């Protein structure tokens, strides 16, 4: 009988997973799995559980927010042969669920994770000595919409808010960074940077879906230079809509598999929405097709 490890964060979202635990386990059992459950006890516990226990199971399913998924991925990355990963979203933003077309209803997501979904290869990010599932970012950030043009909101959502916010705050201090990527190099003052493998960031659409390929070994990279104006931001976003790399102007966009950021002072980073530390040298590498994840249609 195939075995399944169910790692869940009881406090994620509105804490509904413990209430539905029996029915979720029943879904897995009806699909033919012998199920072991593991409720996480603290921050980082999903990583420890996936690393210590995951190698002994045919499938690992985790439930929680993007942070729980990120932790589980980090644990599986430390195994020689990581099992297939399923995901039941139970957080507040659920970026990865949107990217992987996983329903937010726990019962439907469980059916998908138990067998109705198909598993596919998924690139994983490596940031210095840590792993991330879908995004590493630094610099200015705001959730205020300001006066972002409506067509850009519809097209880019979260990213349009962030970039329009940057344009409206001229006092934001930039980082002077040397960026090396795939044999190329640039140096400039940057207000914001994002390295991602996702169509959703911060709970909102960030990039056109046909621009992001989850298993091609390439990140989507967006950098915002200083000085920057609202007009330059708008031009940059419109260029992104053309689905081609942008190498001029205030908003730079390109694909890369390996990057190195060297700054004149430590940069605070966020990894999958969590604090990733402050460092003056950051190495980001795409681990191509490192794990297999179950996705919806």
C-alpha cells in the first residue's frame, strides 16, 4: 500500500484544517494511501518534518499558507529522491495555489492531491544557503494602490501597485547593486527587485501566464532603477505586456538561471513572503525541475 505524509499548519488561515482533518484523511485513504499526519509545532517545523520523514513516503501533502509550502519544499530539497508533493492551500494569499491551479476548497484540493491531479516538474530557487518556492524580492514595497491606471491594475495587479507606489515616493533610498546573471553584468541604483517563478505574487496577478514556465530552469527577473517617474513605470509595464525582455528604461525585465547581487550595504530580502535576512552578497540559483508537484488543470 502506498504511503502518504500529511504535514499541516493548524494555525494557517482561519484554522479550518484541524476541523476538516478527518474528512481529508478519508479522501487520502479512499485513494489507496496509508496516511500519517504531522501537525507543525513551530516556524520551520514543516522543513524539519519533510527532511526527516519525507524520504520514507511515496507522497507528501502539505497544507497551510505559502510559507508552509515553502518550508516543505525546503525540506524535500534536502532529500536524494524527494517524493511527489501535493498541496492543500489554507493561507491568506495562496500565490502558489493560483499558479498551480489548485482549488482553495480543502476537500477539492485533497482530491486533487490524492490522485486526480497530475504531477509535473517544478523549478525551486536557492538563495545563498536557503531554498524558496516561488519568489525572492528586495527593496521598496507598498500595498497602497495610489493612482495606478486601471488597465495596468487589471493586467498586473500586485506588481502594478508596487511599481506605481515606488514612482510616487521619491524619497525611497535605492541600493547600489552590481548584478551578474548568466554571463552578463550591470551596475546601477535599484529601488526594487524580484526574482520569481510564479504568475501570482502577494495574492494578485504579477506576470502574464504565458511568460512564466515553471520548469524551464529560468527565473522571471524584474528590477526597478532610480530615478523613476510614473511615466517610466507605465512604459515599463506596457513593455512587459508585450511578453518580451525589457533591457532599457526604468523597469528591467529578463530571464536568468543564476544571479549574483553585490551591494554597497546589506539588503533585506523576503523569500516566499517571509524575511530572508540582510546580506550584501546574494546568490540566487534556479534548481531546474528539482521536485515534482501536483497541479490542477
